[in-house]
C-alpha cells in the first residue's frame, strides 16, 4: 500500500481548498438571484446585500405566470429543446460512427473540414442563414430553429472520439456475423456510448434551452417565443421588474438543474473517455 508523502497531502488539501473557494464564488450569483426573486424591486439593489429577506415576497412567483404567458414560453422552450437534443444525438452519433469505423476516400479531409466549422463564430454566417430561412418561408416557425440546430460539429467530434476508443475488432466480428452497419451502430455502438451520449445531452439541452439570439431572430409571434425571450417582457421602456425577472429566471433554471443532476454521473466519465484516443 502506497503511503502519500507530506508534500502530496498538503498539495491535495490546497487543491481542495482552492476548488471549494472557487465553487463558493461561482454560486454567489445564483444565491443572489434566488434572494432577489423574493424581494420588492426597491430592495433588489440595496447595499449591503440582504441575503435573506425579512419579508419574502412569494407573490413574485405567482405574478410571473399572469403578467406574461410564461407557461406557453416554457412549453415552446421544452418542445424545441427536446426535439433538437434528440436530433443532435441521432445525427452526431450516426455521423461519428461513419467517421470512426468506416473506411472511405477523403474521410479524414471531410472530418477536418466539418470540425473546422467549430472555429467559425455563428455571427459570421448568421445573416446568410436568416436569408436562407426566409427564402424557405420558415420565419416565425419553430422549424427554422430545429433545422439550424439539428446538426452539431462539436457533437460529431465528441462522439467520434468516444467511438475511436471502441476496438475495431468488435465491429469486424459483428460484420462477420452478418450484421449491417446500421445494426452495428444501433445495437453495439449506441449502448456502449451511454457516457458520451449523456454528456452530449447535457451540453445540447443547456445550449438550446438558454439560446436567446436564435429565437429572437426567427420568432416574433408571442405564441411561438421561448422562455429566454419571454424574460425580456419584464423589461419596460422606463422600468424593469427585477424581482419578477429573477423569479422567472429561477423557474427557467429548474429544467436545466434536473437534467444535469440526472445525468451528471455520466458527464465526467463521458468527457474523460472521449479524450482517450483520436
């Protein structure tokens, strides 16, 4: 049994102390948001901060449902997020299998060209995309958001890195047994890639749920808007209801927390495994 040296123990203690302090400072904004959601507007920016309100205003959480159609916005966000997440899991895992386990001419060049798009900011091709969607008459439809986000270069990269860690002999044995490439992908690769799929699910869900600029560009009708756009409705021309904004933000954060806590045990494993080979 290996015994840790004194220097190693001190280093480990310092590392844990640094991580605890970092986590504390990262959680301060969330604690402030939760505290502000229970205050009147006049008390939100009072200094020094009153972390626990003396008279919590729970009515904020009731008023957010009546002042704007928050229920419709959450429904739209859930619809878009679930559809986009499912499509990205399918397209990314399927394309990644082809890049990792199939041999065809120009495979590496095609993969590098596709992955290179990650380095290109969305603002560069935002206008051409908008013109294209408008020419397809998809403005003010959820299909515009779904079509544009159904494919992910990062998702393909993540899944391919994981598939590279799966032995090629496993696929070769399946082909000898007469299994098609579709069956190998569906019955062998997908079950083995649960950690990577969980990681991609968390990343895609959070990005789609929190997307603001995309829905802002394509959705102008109230009944189609998402919860992130709906939060702007609490901001008027001359004043802002900060207590209501914080209350609605807390409600909007709940689905993200639920998804992360449900899949977090696979998250670190998926990220670590994706970097083993490739």
